[in-house]
C-alpha cells in the first residue's frame, strides 16, 4: 500500500473520530446509572420482572379493594358444606371456593401478598443494613478487624442458608412472624458483607481515594463520601436478588411449621404448609395456588435482579 493510501485512510479515520467526538459533545455525557436504565428499558427480561414486581406491589396495596371478602371471616354458605373429605370449590361469590375453615380462599390469597411483601422487604432491609455495616467496617479498616469479621461471615456461609434459618428459629422460645423475619435477615447478612467488602477493597487503591488521602481528607469522610457510595450499586442489585430468596426461605419456614402460628394471618407459606399439605388429597388447589404465587413472585424479582446486574456490568457497555 502506498504512502498516499495510508494517508487517506488516516485522514478518514481521524475525521470519523472527530464526528463521534462532536456527537458525544452535543449529546452530553451519559452516567453509568442512566446508561444502565436505558438498557433496562430495552431488555424484555427486565420488563417482565418489573411487571411482576409492580403487580405484587399493587395487589398488596389495594388488597381491600380487590378482595371480595374479609380473609378472616367464616361464611355460613361455605361452612355448611365443609366435610372431613370435602372442601367446597368455586361457587357464586367465592371465586376459588373455601379454605378448610370456611373462609374465602381467593381473598386470603390476595391478602397473602401483603404478608409476603412485608416479610420479604423487612428481612432484606435488616440483612442489608447489618451486612453493609459489617462490610463497610471490614473494607475500610482492614487488618485484624477485617480478619475477625470475615472469619465470622465465613462460618455463616459454611452452613446452608435454610438450615441456619431453621436453627435460629428453633433457638427462639416461641416462633412468630418476627422470628422468621430476623432469621431470614441474619442468613443474608454475610452475602451483603462479603460483596460490599470486596467492592471497597477494590477501591482502596483507586486514584480518587489516593487523591483524597494525599489532600489530608479524614478516613471517615473517605469511606462515607468516596468508597461507600461507589460500592453500593452492586449491593443494591444483590438486594433485589436476595428478596426472592427471602420469600422462599420464609415460605419454607412456614411450610415446616416454624413460621407464624396465627392461623388467621393470610400468608402464602403458611397456607401452603398448613392447609395445602394437610388437605392435599381432599383439595390439592389449596397447595397449588399459594405455591404458584410464591414461584411467580420469586421469579419476578430474580429476573429483575439479573437484568440489573447485567445492566450495570461495565463489560456489557457498548
């Protein structure tokens, strides 16, 4: 290739780079979060997951308007047909028929979304708060503090999550809704602590942290203003994924009889464990519908969390 051809190719490449630079300057810079949000909007998996999550939230908020009956009321038109070997199915005014105590099964399913959302959100938030605290302290100070805290999290991670949750609930003098919430929260603490600690360790030698240290900025301000905000994105995404695990763990504890003993409380795991298991041969729908609701909600949060993880991954940026 002649020197003239090489020069023409160089001129064209230079002109193309100038056009791209000008286009970028006209549009303005795009932040990582904005770029991630734009890719989420084009991702069908994220849209499906967000739709399921939004539907759960709306059903939980407007449960009194959607449900036809009170979930704790026993109706004579249902109780009169209750038998040891027969539970009334769908009929006029009762879309899914009766539960074993003569209560509207459809209304209890709808109100169960409130309880499931409450347990999942609270357990995830408590686990997130404790995990962020441990991970921030470990990643910021290092040394023997990091060693002690990480060895404790390693012990917790060595045990299967459900087995650890069962152990924590069994240690309580009396099982309740709050024992389930705290057990599920404690199980998720080491996950958040490990993730945040790793993100903060990766930033300890980054340019902006070294610059802040050279300017004499206090260690507390470096951690709170520079390291922690930049490390929280991955933790928030993990919280979305952990929410689905929290729902499944809480449902499993209720299924095993270690959850809330209040039979009047409408909760999907309790409905699946107490009613669905006991009366499966009589009316299997009592187990099918709560199980299906748990699977769909867990799937929605999993799809949304995985899509968020891919969206913020720098390797996927184009």
